[in-house]
C-alpha cells in the first residue's frame, strides 16, 4: 500500500513567464504623457476650486495644532496664502487620480504590472499617502510645535507669518505622504524581480540606521525625540515591506 | 535635411515604453546635473563674465 508519509511541500517554481512589450512612436508616448498630465491638472484645479470655497474651514484645520493667529507682511500675502492653501487641498484630494495616472503611464514599461495589480497599487498608494499625512498632522506636528513653543519667553514672542507656517506644515505633510510609499516601492521592485525577501532580510539591520539618518534630515529640530518619532515609523515601514515582499522569479521581457 | 524634418523623424522613431522612460530620466538627469554643475562652479561668471543671478553676475 502506498504509504502516507510526509508530504513534500510543493516547491515554488521560478517564474519564467515571457512578457511582450509593444513599440510605438515617441510622438504617441508624448501624447499619452500629455493626456495623463492634463487629466491630473484638471482634477487638481477642480479640487483647488472646491478648496477655495471651503478655505476658512481648511485654515482652521491647518492652524489647529498651532492655536495662534497667523499674519502676513506683504499687501498680497493674504491672497497668496489662501491660494496656496486651496492648491494644497487640491493636490491632497486629487492624490488617487495622480497615482492612477502615474502608474497607468509606468505600467506598460513593466508587463508584470498588469491592470489588476495597478488598481491595487493605486488604492494602497493613496491609503498609505493619507496615512502618512494623518500621522504627521495628528502626531508629529503637534509634538514639533509644542517643542518649538518652549523657546518663547516674556521677552521673546512668536509672530508667525502665514507663508512660513504653510511652508512648515506642507513640507511635513507631503514628506510623510511620500515616505509612507516605501512598502509600495518595495512591492513594485519585488513584482518586477529586482529584489526579493532575502535581499530585504540582508538589508534589514542597515535599514534601522538609514531610517534614523533620513529622519535626521527631515526633522527641522535637532532633538533626538523628534528624530525617533520620525525614524521609528520609517523603520516600521521597512518591516511591513519585508513581510509582504515574496520570493519571486524574474520575468523575461521581449520587445517587438 | 531641415531641422524640422529631422525632429519629426526622431518623433516617429518606434520605441517601447521602457526605452521612452529611460530617455526621459536620462534627459532630466542631464539637465539637472548640468544646472547643478554650472551653479556650483559658477561657470558662466568665470568663462563668459556676464549674466545675473546664481549663474553669473558682471565682474566689477
């Protein structure tokens, strides 16, 4: 009788799928790039217009961590500030469209990035971007502002301009939105066969150091508390990437 | 061959999306690199000796 011994785990085959890449004229590539760019701009402008109508609410939301009135010191400063706030709102709201257009243009260069994968990537990119923005707004920004406010004294009071505050807040929000894309970057590189789990495992000890070096560059303050608050999430993102990245083979791409 | 027709010939060249992206990245890196190079070494100011802003400025 056939013995029911230990069953071998099916070994993962190295993928040897062949992908075909089509050639079209440079003019057509430029046309597609222009169309995708215009679609993104259209959505940013539309969302910015919506932002203009709810600008008061956005300003209250942005200045909530500061709890101070902002000032402007040029005749047109107020208008410039309101336009910048509306555009920031427009860009943040249009992020799903921008991501879908970006990945839609990149995807034909890498045939393994099929439509379903692009849809998933767009969804996760947007979710991670919004998570990064929320994390910086609700956790890092209040902590950083609290730390800075310690330096005010009876003889030293802050007079913060709208432009300076906007530059501070928007750089924080956008940098974190971008940094939270680390898992997506690793997933795409993994899908394309450039890296696998063992590569990341080898890089993991160094990633701790890299996270803290990057955090030192991003944080405007020289204190280690803020640096740790930024460095730890970056390292956690590396760990999350390591969990999701698989051992996959390399695709063979043929140009026709 | 005129400049316009040679430009049109380049635009009609058949390339894959990957080649197109490599071309775009190469162009971008070259332009940014050149800009940095000129800015760091202040070449327009040293070689030509005119212009304003970070790239030049007339010698007094």
